[in-house]
């Protein structure tokens, strides 16, 4: 996988997928039959009812192991097709975003979540931001994106101020948002803040803010795109900021704007007037 250029995250996901297969089947690779493989994917789909993304990762990891490593060509692996899902992302209003971040009390977590929202970042892109990625001269962040695709995103004035204010609290290179270690001589870790810490803090803040939406950290990225569309920013520019390969991925946000919903209200009210 290293020779094929797979990221460390993908490598770990594929290894975990293969490990879970053999733990479930209680055998080693030389003993596994194609019938066992077929039953395993039926088990994931029908009994565990895992998400499409989980089945996809399992399929990709197991296919790599058998087809690329062991050179086994099993028809079952061509039959597995994770069901398609058409879910709309959760979008928070500007006021809801403000209420949530106000409930995050740890400075490193609050600063990171604000940066994720204001720059439209994925969770790992925000948590693993390095000091050298900040280009204050061009007012941009250099983002090392998903799949090794780098991009630059605009850096708002207020976000730069926040980053500078937070930097004064730790001065710990290379990470902008280092993990905080409790009970240690040095309170600042050499590692970046973890994604799980951000997710947990966001969940607690969501509850504390009294917001019932099924939102998570990635919802800040969805909200960023939707809010820019509502402000009249060109869809192509938003696509580039998000690092989407296809415009079709970004177009989903056109259905989530307040303007799109408002355009329906007069016709709907007319339909309901006499009922």
C-alpha cells in the first residue's frame, strides 16, 4: 500500500478491514473460502446494518488484500455493491454556529472549530494545520487535502486574528492546534489535537446550546458552503475552496440555501390558502 501511494489513514483502514474479516470468520487467509467471504458481506449488510461507507472501506481493503496481494480473483468481490445513499447534509444557521462555539470552553478546541467553519475545512485539515501553512501575506491557508490534493483557501481577517491570539498561548511548533496534556510537566503535546476530542467537544456544545439537529464537526463545512452561496459567492469558487473534484458534489448546497426555500413559500402558501 505504501508503494501504491496510499495514505497512512487508508492503509490503517484497509488493514483493519482485513483483520475484522478474519476475526469474524475465525480462520487465516489460506483457509478462507469464497462462500465465507460472501456470507461476511451479507452479515455486514443484513445483520450489522453498517453504513455504506463502512461496507465500501471493507470491500476496498479486502479486494486489495486478495486481488493485489494474494492474486486471487474471486467473483464475489465484483458482486458486492454498497447501496447508494442520498442524504442531504445537516446545515446550521449562522446563529446556531455562534451558539455552538460559545459553548466550547477549551481554547484549543474553540479556536480549531472556528477555523474549520470559517475556512470550510475537513476535520483533519483543521486539526493538523501547521504554522507554516498560514500565509498571512496572501491571506490564505495552505491545505494538505484529502487524497494528497493540496489547495489554498481564503483566510478571513478575523480568523487570522484568532490564530495569532491563540498562538501566543503556546508557541509550540509545528502545530497550530497542539493537543493539551493534563497532569504533565509540559502542558503542550508534540501531537496535534485529536479528531475525537473535537467531535466530543462539538457534541457537548450542541447539547448545551439546545440544538436538536443531528450535526457533527463536518456540518460546519456544509454550513460554510451554504452560507457562502446565500451571500452570492459563485459555486465554482466554493467548489475550489472545498477541494471538490466535481461540481456535482458542490451543487447539493444549492438545495439548502434560505433563498431556495424562500422561492417555494409563496406558491406553497397559495396552495394552502383555501384548505
